[in-house]
C-alpha cells in the first residue's frame, strides 16, 4: 500500500461516505479475562458513538509508512489450510456474523498481545465498491471490484484522572466520578492490504502507535508474519553501529553520525520529486553508506567498521533512505560542516594576511633580528618594470615611473590620480 491507497480508504471514514457493515468487539482486563463482548450493525450505532468509532478506525490508517504503518507478507505456510491468513480470510467472508470465528479471533489476540492494562479489541467489516478511474484520475460510474476487508483496532481502556467536578443532582462540588475511557489505538491492522486500489490477500497492513516499541508479538504471534523493524528502530540501530565503531566516544560518534546524516540528506535531495507517490523507494546498500562516509571524510578504520556492521545488521532487509534519514541530525551535520568550512577559510585568510604583512615589512635594511626589511615595495606589470628609473631630484634619490594617460596607480590600495 502506498500513500494514495491509504488516503483513499481514510477519506471514506465519514458519516456520509462510510460503508462499514458491522462492528464487533471484546473488552479485556489486565489479567486477560473477557469482561464484555459487543456486536451490532454499524449504521445503527448512535451518532455520538458512531463518530468516536470512526475516529478510532482512522487512527489505524495514520502515521508514517515504514514507521507507524508496516506492511507484512504472509509466509506460504500461513496461506495453507489452518494458517492464519486462511483464518482471517474466512472471518472476512463471514462479515463478522460467525460467532465461533469471532471467539477464535479474540483468543488469538489475547494470547499474542502484550499489554499491562485493560484494552478493547474492535473489529470492523467493510465492503467498498471501488469505482474505476481513468488515467487522468477521473472517476467513472463503473465499478472495478468490491474490496471487502477487516479493520482491527486494539485500544487501551483506562480510568479517567481524579478531580473535582460539579455534581448537578446534589448541587455541589465534589469528587468527580472516574470512568473507564477508551483511548486511541495502541495497535491494529487492515486485512487484506489495499494495493493499487485492489485487495491483496497475501499482505496485511499493521499499525503501531509507538514506533520505538512496536508490537512484534502481534505481527508474529497473531498474524503469523515475520516482524519488521520500524524506521525509528532502524535509525536507533544505525546510530548504535556508528557509536560502537568509533569506540563509544559520545562527541566523536555524534560528529560522525551527523556527517553521515548530512550525506543522506544530500542524497535525498537529489532524488526526483515523488509527485504521484508511486516511485520505488531507494534502498541503502553497504556500498552506498561507504560512499557517503568517504565524501564526509570519516576516518578509514571507523568507516570500514561501520560498513561491515551495517551489512550484518541489515542483511535480512536493507533499509530505505527515508527510514535512516534523521532531518534534525542532518541539519546539525550541515551546520557543523558550515562552521568547519568557515574556520578553514578564516585560517586561510589569516595566513594570507600574515604573508602579506611579512612582504610589506621587508626592506633593504637588516633589523635587530637579522631579517631583511624594505620600506618601499612596488608591484608592477612586467612590461612596466623596465621603464622605472632611479633619479636624483632636489638632492634626494627617487624612483621615476612614467605613466601614460590611460594608466592608473594605487598606493597601499588607494587609487591615485596621475
């Protein structure tokens, strides 16, 4: 699924365009005991709750692709009879009307979802009549297919905060009654994936609110797929590789990491614009990282360690450029490079100024230090040098420089009229 596919589904989660047929759910306590089950036709839900459920459904399709949203593929064994893909497909086709399948689904989630607290499992069924579109994205009245899918949201349920409130029945202020409140989804998924505006029964799109600690147990245990790392986890792993390669020195490792991030930012800036959001993402090979480090002048020993560790760490799945790019670190790297270049320029100018002063201080006499110095230094064009003559004028030794009408002279940088 790409951004366009996700946005197409999200835009439909409104009162006037929503086509959810049924909503089922199971409320689970911190000890994994079932407290309550629910099941009803979605369009019969009262408006206030209706909109809250839509907000929850939208959240499952929110966040960054590759970070909060991870698309997984089912292994072949899970697509065989008895596999979890086969089970989810049967649940989808039942339109959430088969109680035995629902019971099995709740058990599957409860057994494979690690959460310290109460939570609510919500399961939506939808049948979206996908309208054909022309090459210029104009919608036609003709139907392309009916995309039938399940959307699951697992939401924490916690007590509201204690506080004072107005008790209308007693006309006084007192301790507010604490309610159990359903929060935004902690995790969830959409099955099957909606790829190129069509159902892909071989894939499932998963949602993880906390990209730093995604629910790998849900990906593996409940869905039967190999877990993927989020972009946040990949960045953390890459930063750890850099730190280890330079010996654990915080300042040096930060400097190297920022330099590499600056190189990644330059690489991202050179990519063509993704106007239609269909471009294949660029994957960073160990050779790509090596080239970036060479350009950033990372010490060869550290660069070799980083490249080798990168190859081992990401051998199962090569990260895409967007996953490893940290905009803040790249900006810091850019600032540091500018500061370093400025220091070099200042040092170069200081050397030039020192050399210039040394030249200007030279004359024919020898000072106390033994160095020869000069009071007057002339810089002229080679063809002009032969015209300069020494002459005594009014008893003083002078240098005479003939000047034509179109010629100009400067003394200590000041233009002099002839």
